[in-house]
C-alpha cells in the first residue's frame, strides 16, 4: 500500500506485510479476511493512499494439502460447507453473470469502477477481452 509518489506536496507512506493463513484455503471469505487484516496492520491516518495490492503466495493444488504439527484441521463438515458455498457463488456468477454475487467488493458506479476503465486488457485471463483478429 502506498501514497502517490508524484504528489510531493502530500505526506508519503509506503509499506507491506505478509498475512499467513491459518490453513491453506480456497474460500474467498478467508482470503478477504486476510487482506483486511493486512490493511489494518498497514493503515496510518493522515495519508492520501493511492494504491494497494494483494498477492497470493505459496499456492498449491488442493490434492497436495497437508497439515502442519501446529495446525488445527477444519472439520469435514466445515470443509464441505465452505466448498458448497464457494461452488454456489461460482455457479450463480457463471449462470447469472459475472459479479452477481460479490463478497465485500465495490459496487458499479463508484470511483474505482470509473477508474478501472483505463486498466490494461486482460487478454490471458478473460475470454471476453481476448483480441479478435479478422482478415
């Protein structure tokens, strides 16, 4: 997270943190909670923040998951419930349109939605943004 380094008239701040998860997870709620925890650690009052990013580290397939000695395992019922919930969210977004269900994300029409129109196209990750070539 950092302020705008080109605005030398404003106080500058730049910092980062790593928030490890208690256990490996593909549950959006766990990832959002970790991101919010990181923001709370970094936030300082009095700065005009310009940009913040989230990186996911140490990703691995679900089949390779193993517990550490200090980790408490999720009960089988909790794991099934979490997986069903995330599957339902994904299915609804797939069938009813992207963004139908969002977890703590900004709504269309806010400042970020307006600024995102200038972002780089995501050719490698979004079918609808793939370049069409006609001869």
